[in-house]
């Protein structure tokens, strides 16, 4: 009985668990960035200018002649020092001052010679040349309209955004496109492409064998230049883009190292596109 009363009078504390809080709607979320403020971020991301490099590039002649000035000033200082201090003008091997002066004279002369070398040897400037030849516009008449328009698109694109001035496409043992500036023949006309002779040359064979683009950045340094007589005589750079094992695209430029890595990658894609179209149509049409 007592136990029952005790249990009846005991108050058991009970605290109801609150319902889970739902996240606020998406419209109430705000984005906070842990990064620095935009102004400080722009300051950090802004590339630092190399003032020394800028000054040297803007004063190239002065920098190249600077060793001459240093060497001349050193030489003059040695002579003035010997004249003021009363040292005999004849070098004496037993004198430490004479030995120091001889060493200084050697360094001064070395500086002057270095300056003369810097002024004499300069990097050759690369400039755009005007191709020497005649305008050529040859497209195989048996091509379907789609391939015809695609070849023209490739030429106009290359002409507009790269240093391309000559374009030749050889496929299935025939020249199907020769456009741009070409070498001049004895008849004052564009020199036609001899596809059979071209395919026997080392440049063509190497490009087909490697199945990858070949970039002749300075054409005058390559002995295979004679294999491309249809290009202007002063063509500066050439890209050879194979079209699988069926043909090749030859692109002539007017600037040494004028084709960038982006141009080369884009020309590779153009070659793949032309190869797919020509493989589908040209084989049955020619």
C-alpha cells in the first residue's frame, strides 16, 4: 500500500523531444566564400611584371654596350690610379700593385671584348615575306559539291587565321587541290603538282610512314625543299599533314616558325575531316 502511494506521488520528469528542424528553403541560403575579398584576390592573381626584363628589352642597345663602358671605366681608373699615386708606369713583377693592375687591365679588356661581341651578334629578326609566285586556283572538277565546299572552307579558314599562303591536297595519287600562291613556270603560269613524283620523295614517304604531322619550321634548312618545286621559292615554313595512307595536305607559310602549336593541332583536325570526306566520296568519283 505504501509502495503504491510512493509510486503514485513520484513525479517522473519527461521532456518531449522537439521535432527535427527542417533546412530552410533554397532561396534563403547564402553563399559565403572563405577566400579573400575580390579586390585582394585580383591583386594576388594579377601577374607580376618583371621590371628588369622590361627595361632590358626596351634598352637593348644600351645593355649590349654596357660591358664596353664598364671595361673602359676600369681601364681609365687603373691609369689614373697609377698616375696619381706616383707608381712607375712600367709594370714591376715584384710589386703587388703592379700585379693587381695587370689583373684589372685583363678584366677590363675582357669586358670590352664582351660588349663588342654582344653588339656584333644579334638574333635574326623574323619577318613576314611576300610569296614569290603566281596566284593559282585549281580544284578537281569531278569532286562532289560537298567535298568541293569543304575544301574551300579549309582553304579560307587556314588563310584567315594562320600564316598559310599555299595549299595543296594530293589524294589517291592525284592532285585534287592547288590553291593560293604557287611557283611560276616558264610559261608564266602556276607550276602544276606532279603527284607521282611527289609521292616518291622522302618527305611524302616519311609523313605517310609516321602517320603524323611533319612541321618544317624553317624550310630553307631542309634538303627536301627540292621535292616541293610547286611552292613559291621563298616559302618559309611547310606543314605536311598525311591523310591516312591515301594522300597528304601540304601547307606553305610566309613566316619562319609561323605556325603555332594551336595551328598545328587545328590542322591535324582539318586533315582528319578531309580524310573522312575524301575517303567516302573521292575514291568512287575520280
